[in-house]
C-alpha cells in the first residue's frame, strides 16, 4: 500500500494526548479566541443495529467519582491551618500539584479515580481529575483546547491526531489596580508547557464530557473492540452532536461493519457543516471513494472541500497568524477581517487584529479593537480577559502620548 493511499483513508481523531515533556506546569495562560457553532444541517442517522446493545458505559457521575479515601485526604490538606489564608482556588491547585508530582504521563483516558489509581493518564484524564477535586471545594472549572497538530501511527491501518486540553481553575472577581474594571483570576492545570501551541477554543463542560466518551471510542477501536467503540462514540454524540472525533469514529465503524451508506452520510455532514476536523472528513471520504472506484466523484469532493476551507474561519486565522509571525501585519489584519466576516462572534479575532495594529503603531485602532472585543464578550471569563488587556493597553497608551 503506497503512502498516498494510506494517508487518504485513515482515521484522524481528537485523542487528547500528544505532549512532549513530562514536567507539570501551572501558569496563567489566556485564550486567544473562542469557538463558534456552525449553522444547522441534517444530522446523520446511525445504524445501531450493527452492534450489540449490551455494552457498559460509565455515567457522568462515575467519571468524576472519587473514593472516600481520596476525599478524606483532600479535605485534610484543604483544612490545614497553614493554608487558612489561601483561596479555595490556590488550595485546590496546590493539592493537584502534589498529586501530579507522582504522575507519569500516558496516552490512556481514565476516570478521575483511575487517574489517581494509575498515577497518570493523558491530558483529558487530568482535566477530569481536576474537575472532580474542584467540585469538592466548590471551585469553578473551565477548559481550553489547544492545537499542536501532531500525528501518531497507532496500528497498521489507522492514524490518530492529537490535540491538547487543559483545565482552568477560575477564582472570584477582584478589582484591578488603577482601573475601573474587575478581573478574574485563572490558574491553569497542565502536564506541560504549552508555549507555541495554538489556542483552538474554549470547551464547555458538556463537550469535555463528550470527549471522554469519544476518546474511549478511539482507544477501543484501535483494539478492534468495535461494539464497544461504536457505543462509546454514539454516547459522545448524544451528549455533544458535533463531536468531530466521535463522528469520524462512527463513519469508519459503519464502513468496517458493512454500512457504507451511513458512513458516507457522516462524512458529507462533517464537510457540509465545516467542522473543525473537516480535513479529516475529507481525507477519509476521498479514501472511501477511491477504494470503491468512484474516482469521478473525487473531483466534486475536492471542489466541496475547497469551499469549506474558504468559508472556515480557522483557515483565515491560521493565515493571519502566519502573516503576523512573518512581519506582514497588514496582510494579517486582512486575514483576520475575513474570518470576522464569516464569524463575527469570534471576539478574540479583535484581539489578534489589535496585536497586528499595535505592531504597526496604530494606537487608536488597537484601542478600538480591544474595546470591541470587550463589548462583544459572551462570557464573564472572556470579559475579564479583555478588560484586563484594555486597561493595560490604555495605561501604555497614556504613557506613550
């Protein structure tokens, strides 16, 4: 089998792993833009008659359940007298840091308790454990997805690409020095230094839960346990219908289990909706058409994919960031503006444009972009980030004038 055929027909799923170092990092890293939802399209109907109905799937409660021993250990630490002046967020992060000193990174997806029992797990496992411990103290948790675009060959006929996920502990609102704004503290919990990774989107708790099931589906599929893989992927889509990894897994599973018609409908849906992993939908679909001898249809597929890329904001965001790195700031602004026309709700694009304008010395335009980001912020977390940045910039602008 030659390389072109191999790549065109492979699975590429969001197995949340793929980090290079084993040093835990606790840093305050802010998002660059937030994800959006595409318009609605007809959703594929899965053929669940292909697999067994009797597959055990953990509930959401089981995924974050901790043993009584772990709870007691946490509360003993949490209530130490020497920590009395520390915030809930810092006590939680400090406790997780102590646990992580004993952990070894692995590519396995575990529940919270399994992560402790195995003294390790992948990035998603750490977010699940963080969520479980944060719940004990009533601390709010949010999630960031980062894209570092690695690819791993995991068996003879399948590749899995990996994105990186981290949990963020959110503290209360506080007054920022010398400003009229309030800001919110953030402490990220991560295995690794994520410097250089591209922020992809904020992850909702619902999506984070869905990713547990889609990750497990990929792991089970690699072991050729297709009934279980199907059910876990199906569960992932029941929680979050546009989980890319789960849809790709279901497309491949339908094909392997004899229902190419549904498999094709899933690929078509992923492309038509322009999901984040649209290149993977395209490659798998093209490989399927080639295998079936439907070569004439590949040209139409390529045209469809070209339209998806043209109308996908991530393509313009990547082009804008590349132009910025190369010092082509005007071009970067043009690319970010194209992305904004497609998805004006991507408030972080104003931040990216502000950076390019600042590099060109356009202080008024930089101020306008930051203010627009703040005005369009859709969550308190976003608002806090943009408030802090605008306040900091205006202090700089005042000194520069």
